[in-house]
């Protein structure tokens, strides 16, 4: 590399240091970027209409039960009382007023 710099200095009569090399490289990159930018701006958007035509319907989700969150089935025990499964211990929770309470661990929340 040292030899190339010496040759450049002999031909141009100018010395090349790191700062001038980086400045020249930045100017070259900017000029190259400006020459490419108009070509990219003139291109039309590609394939949005064709994609819609060829689009296949999504496959059905194998884990979908067909139930919506508000449409869940109510669980009823042997005595006919509605219950839920406790998120802490997995035991039954019963409704007391507006509150659901686990009969095993005591976890509760207001509905």
C-alpha cells in the first residue's frame, strides 16, 4: 500500500493522508448514491395486484375450536353450581357474590 501512495504523490504532486482519503471516499459514495436514487424512484410498485389474485385462502387452524372468548361453555358440578378452574392450583373456583374464590388455595378475583 505504501508504494501506491508514493506513486500517487509522484503523479499528482499532492500528499495523501488518512483524512483526505476518507473525505474523498465519502464524496465518491455520495455521488454514487445520488446517481442511483433517481432510477429507484422511477420504478412503479411491484406485484400488489397479482399477489391478491394468486392468493390462496389460509389453511384452517388445527387448534381452532370455533369458540369465541365470550362464548365459552359454563362448567357445572354435580350439585348444579357453576365453577371455573383456578389458575394457581387447578382446583375448582366457585362464585361468591361478584367474586370467584378457589376452594383449595383461596385464590380470588372479582368478575
